[in-house]
């Protein structure tokens, strides 16, 4: 009972301690430096207090053998998936959970039935309505034909929306493995109509499809030490948490399709044309980009239709997922990239509609990403890295990603399209590192892959070219979001996030950039971040592992940073509230008297004294001189220094050391600057000090200055020079949301307004009159056009009926033109020559008849 009681008391104490209580005896009731440890899981043998995996760390494993067939006639998949599940946990499992992600597209799924109503309003786009109708009509979701063991024995199972529980015939003990075999099919979603992470795109001109196939097989849910089964339903936002394993996948497609996939092609001789194999071999010898399937070959290929089938066999080791793409339209280019001791094939697949943009930038962007990410984390471990153009704007899988930007139909493209393509490829290829290898739980913590990856994307973009137009990363880019409302903390479950892009991508990326540039500095940050990536390579970290590793490897307490940026919705708004100046008073009575005289002389008279002097008053003391005494005599000087004052001062000096007397003579200025924290988020204070001699100095006040009071602080600056101006956050490095209070003296920031010419409002009567006028003008133009056309037809008829004079023969050039015209008409027309002659004779007869009746010939 005693142990139980002690245990309960300890637990209760931790719960109370986890949330700082209000403190009514302090002006700032919130301790922003309160230790974060009570909010984090207790370190154990699986996850250590340093943020590294513990000595008994474990994770499950799942291997897959899949045979799948793509039906190009009705856009569906059918196949079998055999899973070998390895229980490497210390727990005995009675059942397994399997993800059925395609069930999200069933109209009775939680993802669809829980969706809030869209804002329709008074108008809606065609595509908006078409998308809603397409979802309503789409027969989505898995059709599970059977769940068996390898011998064909049925296994009990229960489907719960996008999850399926498989009840094992006997418990699965630690260290044991079991096998499942699932036979299934489903209809592929039209990704141009229904928002999806995979699907197809139809090209009407050549009646072809691009298929980008993802979440296409039943996948094992993750079983972890921190949450048990991760079987939160797939609602669309929270992505996937998966186990690593080996894959052997056979993809059955029409023989004229080209397939790009996770893994390495195991049977190139069966599916690649001889010239493609030859180009691949040649490409590996150099370092330049080369077409494997040329644009011309892709154009020819998309016209073909064969009844034969081809099976592409891909194998991949130690990956957490598998995706592929297939089409007759694919151009295929590749280039070798040296990564450590191995050569990685960077490859892109895209239709001619993506040219010339894709051949110039896609594969180069892959190579650049592997280089930069490798320097900040670890070397890319796989054999290939692929980018595919299709209907999905951006989505990532091991070794392969789907990217959408294309040029216009005429081959031109905007700046936004160009950099949008480069950025999305960097981002999606970068996801190989986070979360495909550093295998975080996306269903629970979106920021652990999207935020970290967006941060590295920013670093990679900046190494592409000067002034790269990065959308996320620089602190000033996040300011509008930070100062706004309708927010939740970064540490929010994926499906409950508000403003998804800013919360899960932009804010954590900005936070890490500030941590790197302003809080830790590049050297300490880069080392700690690399340690995190290497520690958790092919393992599953949690937020606490990241937080603890960054602190452990950098040697810095960052609890205040995680608390403010990741656990709160506070924002940065630090203001300069005022400046006070102090100078050393030497105590010399003569200096003090002179100073007072100067100050008095420099001061303006008050308004009463000024007007009294302008209109002299008859003062009583002037006509009653007996009222005057010593204090009215010239001998009295209020500022007069007495000899006794000088003697007292000298006695004071005599008691001082030489050093102390020199201090009295110093002219050092003591400036006390008051800062207030109006946004709630404590941060270091970058400050630029401007001096009277036109020089300036940048200083940074550490964040710890807020530790005693998170609302307001004062900082002392000693200077031999006069400070004339202060500027807070001059380099825009802390995402301060209000620059208007960052200056002393206050800086006037103008707002601009535009001029416009006031016009007349249009009432219904005026609109009707204007419409009638336009209609009349249109009718007049049509009549004039008809008249001109009739006149031209009449002139042509007369010209054709007129015979040339014998003394005015056609010129030789004219004869040649007539001959060429006749030959051209003969080649282009399908009519026999005698039919043409009959028509010509009938036309001439009609002209003669019209002339006889004095009528114009009908226009032809």
C-alpha cells in the first residue's frame, strides 16, 4: 500500500508540475523557462534522455510480395499481397491492424462524412461542382476478396473504415513471424477531379493515361513503444505511419507502357527495348543527362495499342512504402549522381506536354537535392531517385515522387511555374530523408516530416541560385500567419491542425531557421541536426527524441524555444518602450552650478512669464521698497557655490583612490533601454545601435534576459558615444510581427492611398439603354459587312464573265500562276474533273440569266 501510495503521489506531482500554475504574486504569471521535461515522455530503455535510441530500442518489420495487374480499360487494379510480419516487440500480439487507405474514397467513409460543408456562396466554379459530383459517383475503396494464410485458410478479420483488424489463429509471440495473404481490387481515382495522393490523368487528344499509383495495397499499421497500434483512421490530412521492410513487386501492364517505380528493376531484359538498355549503360559511364526514352519515341509510343502484357519486377530493400507510375506517354531521362562510394541514378518520367521544362530542371533538381540533404543529414542510401510528372502536384514515396507543374500548351512557362517545379521536386525528393528513412509518425506529428523537410528544402533552394524565391523559411514570410488568429500549436495531431500549410510546413521550418541562424548559430545547429538524422536513420523518432537530441548535441537548454514555438500559439512582438540616459555626477559643486545655469538658460519661459514680460506688471515690491530683504538683493545667488561646499568636496576626493577619482571624471553614458514582450513568445533581442558619429553596432541580447519577467525587461548599455537611434530586429531574423514599435525614437511609417476618379453609378434604366445602343451598333456593322460582301461577289461575277481581249494576252507569269493554281486544285480536290467542268458551266449560265433579269448574282 505504501509503494502504491508513493507511486500515486509521484504521478500526481508530475501531472501538476507539467502545467505551471498561475502565480498571483508576480506581474508575469507564466514562467516561459519552466522545464519542458514534465511534458515529455519519461526516458527509458527504448528512448534515452539524450534523445538517442535506447539499448533495448525495437521496431516491427513487414516484408511484402505483391502481384498486381493494371486494367487500362476501366482504370482499376487487381492483385494479391502477401505480408510477412515480424514481431520484434517485447509484446505478444493477438491481432494485427492493416491500413486500407483506399477506403477513404468510399462515400460512407469517415473522411467524407465528417468533412465540413464547403463555402459555395452565390457562385461556384465548374471544376468545384464537377469534383463534388465525381466523388459522389465514384465507386471507391478496396474490394477484399479474401484474407488467408499462405495455405489458403481463411483468417477472421474486421474492417473498420480505413483499418482492418486481422485476428490471428494463435498469438504471435516476441521474435516470431506470421504471414497474411490478401486478394483485392479497387477502382483508381481520377486525380484531376478528386483530390488524391495518387490516381490517373486522362489525355483526350491521344486517348492515353498517366497512372500514379500510391496507397495501392493493404499496408501494415505501425505498432510502437510509445502508442501501441497506430490505427487512427485516415481522414485525408494525417499521412502514414509504416513499418520498414523488403519488397518484391510484379506489375502487370500493357506491353507498350513504361513503368517507373520504387526499387530496382529486376528483369530489364524482359521489359526494356534494346536501345533503352544500351542508353542506360552509356549514361552510367558519364555524368551528363541522357534520354533513355526520347521525346520522339514517347510520341510514337503513345499512338500504339498492343494486346500483349508485360510484367515489370521491382525489388526494394529496407523501405517503408512502395509506389509506381505507368504510361505510354513517358519520356524517360536519367543522369548518374555520385553519393559517397555509390552511384545513384537520378531519373525523370514525363509526357511531351511537360517539355521543355522537365528535361531542363527535373533530374537536375533531384541531383541537387541528394547533394545538399546528404551534407546536412546522411548520404542517400538507395540506388535510384525518381521524379514523375502527372496529375498529383506533389507527393512522396521511397525512391519515387509525383510532381505536377507543366508549361503552357505553347511550351512557355511563368517564373512561378519554373520555381514551383524546382521547389516541389526538392521537397518531394527530400522526403526520402524525412520520413522515408528517418521514419517519423506522420499520422500523429505532421511537422516532424513536413516541417523538417521544408526547412532543408529552404537551405537547398538557397544553394540553387542567388535570390531564389523561397516561399517558406525566411522569418518575415511567417509573420502574417503568426499575427493572425484561428491557430493551434504545432504540437497538434495531424487531423486537427488549422491552416495546415502554415502550421505544419511554414512555422516549424521558420522556427528551425531561427534556431540555426539566431539562437544556436550554424555550427552548433548543423552538428546537432546531423546527429538527430544519423541517430534515427531507419528508426522511428518522436518529438521528444528530436528536442532532446538538439539540446544534448548543441549543449543548450532550449525548453523555452520548444515551449514557445511548438507548444503555444504565442507570436513574437518585442517593442522598445523607452530609453533613459544616466551620466556620472562627479560631485564638484562648481560643475553642478554651471550645469544648472546652462539648463535654466536653455529652458523656455513658461507662458505666464513670457506674457508678463511683454506687458510689464506694476509689482508691489517696486513701489513698496521696504518689502525687499537679503533674498531680493544682488548679493543673493541661488546657484552660488560656497567655500564650505568646495572644502567638503575636496575632503571627499582626498579619501578616494586614484582609480576612484578617475571614475568621477569619466564621460561614459549609461543608457537603460526598456523592452516589452507584447506577443508572448520570448526570443533573443537583436538590436542595432546608431551613434551620433554616424557609426552603428549590432548586438544581440540573449533570450535569458526574460527569465525573471517574460513581459518586460530593461537592459543597460554603456557607451562613450552618444546614441541617437535604436533599431530592433534590423535583419528581420526573429519573425517580429510589428515593426512599428521596433524603433527609438519612434519611426513614422507612412501608409499610402491611391487616387481614383469618381464615376457615375449605372442604374437599370441606363444599363438597358446602353445594351440597346450596343445592339443597334452591332446590327449596323453586320449590315455594312453584308453589303460589302455582296458588292465583292458582284465584282467577282463580272470579272469571271469577261473574256480577255486578243490584243491583251495574259503575261507569262500570270499563265504560270494559273497553271500552278489549276494543278493545286486538281491535287487537293476529290471531285472528278468532269464534275468541276459541269459546275463551272452551270455557274456561267446562272450569271447570264441574272444579267438578263437585271439582278445581282447570289453570293457564293
